[in-house]
C-alpha cells in the first residue's frame, strides 16, 4: 500500500488532535507548536479510549481518561497507567495534503 490523503494541512489546528480513519486504522494527527505534523495510533494502550480527544503539550498527547501521556515522536508512554506504546506513522506533506500510509509505522 502507499501513502494516502488523511486530511488537508489547513484542517489542522495547532495542538488540537484530529482523528482520521484510514483503511480501518484510527489515527490521531497533531500539528505541534513547532509546526511539525505527527501521526500516532488513536487508541490508548491502557484502555479503549480515543487519544484524539486528549490534550497536546509540547510533543506529547495525553489520554483524557487516565492521564497517560504518549510521545508524538516515538509513541512511547511517558507515565503510567499505560506501559505499551502506540504506533507512530510516517507523515508526508504534499502541498496542502497530509499523506499517511496506515500499514507502515516508524521504527523507533
């Protein structure tokens, strides 16, 4: 499979996660305060909670339900109760299009 359009860059608000689903894979896309676009798995590994409903601070996304923060760069949880990472996807920007391949995760 190849990268597909997930959203428009102009759809993203700084530090506000956007949930998309590509080929059945839920993904949280975040434009951080430094202008970098990140894509991580949208489901918290502690519970079946959408991370895109959480809070962005720096390069972390915090689950609103239990407080675990995940690195937007590595997907690793930075605190309990989560201890398993979420997948991190490669993001490509083509003009105003944000492209993601939901079958390929970053090696971190």
